[in-house]
C-alpha cells in the first residue's frame, strides 16, 4: 500500500493551498485572537461628549458603540443621565435602562 494512503499521508503530501483557503484561515485566526482597545484622540472624545450631551438635552436617540474583546456592542437609545464626575452615562432603549462607563465607549453616532 502506498505511503500516501496511510494515516494522514494524503493530506500531508498535498502542499498547495488556494488563496481563498488561506484568506479564510487568516480571518478565522483573527477572530480567535482578542482585539486590543483602540486609542481615541481628544477631538473624537469631545465629539462623542457633544453628541451624548445633545441626546440628553434634546431627547434624541444616539447609537453608542462599546468596546469588547471579541466584537463591538451597539446600543441605540436616548441618554437619561450624564454623570461627568463618575464618568458614566445612563441610556434608555426598548429593553430598559443601561449604565455605561465612558471608558468602554469607542464611538457615538447621531440617528
């Protein structure tokens, strides 16, 4: 019997990998590794604070993007409380109230 047909010889003897397979493998490996927190510049932080304050004053909904090691979390609702001293906000959406620390927010969009 040929060596290629024993154990895992058939697969191991095949050294060619298609570009689509390599790309899928790289994307899979990136998903397995936890991401690092992005560094926000002061101008982006000021813009986010302005949008959150407008949502509080005008009761307009905003979408908040929260950092997570595996994938971003999106919350859409209106800001009910903005605690500058505690560096947190309280946002109300259809599911209820959520307390969010400012350090977890990486982006804010007006709806």
